[in-house]
């Protein structure tokens, strides 16, 4: 029997010159493209800052890490500020092990 993880969803919120991409569920090979599409939507908006809020994400695999790195690189190319907030400890561990916490400007680690 195969069990599925929690469903993935993503929302965009705009406030002033900041767009926040809020993700919920697991970011994996299946859902990372949807997160990437939401980030592309955020960059299409006239904003100075893009924030990725992972407060609702309890699992992140290498596909998710790659998606976040792509988002950070896009921000640098566009001259926009970028940060990742609301990271749960389990997700932070993945980011820390892969050595990308500084590159992703990870802020606010929350308890599991």
C-alpha cells in the first residue's frame, strides 16, 4: 500500500513592494515545479522583495532545494531582495546539510 503525503499548496500575497510566496505541505519532485511557478509569478509582479514563507512546509527534498536556489539566483539577476522565512527545524536541517542557508538568506527558524 502506497501512502501519500500531505497535499501541497502555494499562495501569493502582495503587500506594498513585497510579494510573499507561502507554501504548505511537502516540497518534493512532484510539487517543486508548482513552487517554482509561483515564484515566477512573484517575479512578474512589480516588487523589490520576494519572500518565500516555508512555515507550512514540513518536508523538503533536493528538488525543493534546487527550486529555492533558482529563486535566489533569479532575484540576484533582477536586482531584487530575496529571503526565506518560517523554516521548520526539519527543513532547516536539509538546507544546513546542503550548505545553502547563507545563499538563501534563511531567517526565522521555527520549532517543529
